[in-house]
C-alpha cells in the first residue's frame, strides 16, 4: 500500500476553550476513524519560512502556508482523497493537500 502525505493549510483558531475542546474532539474522532491507515498523526506546525533558489529567505510562509501534517496509508490516491474529505480542518475554512510519499 502507498503512503500519502496530508498537508493541512489554513483553518481558524478556536474562539473559546469550549470550541477548542470540540475541535480537538472532532480531530480525535476523525483520526480514530482512519484506524490502521493512520501511519503518523502528525502535528500542527508554526509559521514557516521559505528558502528560495537564490538563497534568500522569506518568513511569510508563502501564499498558502502549511498549518500541520499527517501521513496515511491507502491503496490508491482516490482512497486517500476520500479519507481526507472527512478532515475537520475543512469545517473551519482550511484545506488538505494530498501527495503520495514516494519510496526511494
């Protein structure tokens, strides 16, 4: 089975501790529902920097900065995309980038 990287983009911060608890519960349920397909639950990430080909560095995270990641296993891209469609970040205006992790 192939591995797929989920790169989370955007999403909004909770406005209260209660909302934060609901969001964490939704993430826990989604990840739990992935079962053995979840290889690495990943983590949120902080503000990113970009190193450009000319050696310059920008600290703005680019046009669509990453906000977290996970790694899953799926038989094909369509299955990986179907699992990503249940991600809670989609409920808060975020998106999930899906890319196959190539074995080298």
